[in-house]
C-alpha cells in the first residue's frame, strides 16, 4: 500500500472512532441522582429570581449542610410546606445550582436504611 493510502485509512478509522464514541456518550446518559433533604425555606429576590434552601442529610458527603438552589418554576414547590422531607435532583446551570425536580418523601429514620 502507498503511504498516502495508509494515512487516509488511519484518519478515517480515527474519525469513525470519535463519532461512535460521541454517539455512545449521548445515548448512555446516566439516570438522575436523587438527594434527600429537608425543605428549610424558599424566597424570591427583588429581581424576580426564586430560590429554595435545602438542609442536606449527612449521607450527601456534607455534614448537615444547608444549600441554596435556584428554582426555575414556582410550581415545583406547589404543595410542599417548609420542613417537609424531600428528594430532589439538580444541575449546575448558568453558574448556579438549579433545582430540576423535587417531591416529598417519608422521613429517613436515623440508623435505618433509606431507599
């Protein structure tokens, strides 16, 4: 084989590997990770941005930390009163932790497994 033909085959092979790996990465998106917390409070800033404060459980790799999350839609907290136990998912969007989903759950008893 000529040297030019070998280079062309190597480039084609490398390109197909990159295309296949990016296609695989898009289809194998991991399932969402739910985190348990207690709803501490929610508030609205003067600019109209909504925020929620969640007290995370120690299993979240932080010892009883309270974190603030941006709330994209007020309807996510429609029937959830302050102090409720919740499970939620979040993403880092535009430099802020943003709440993607939230729902109430039963209280996690100390020293007992929680789903």
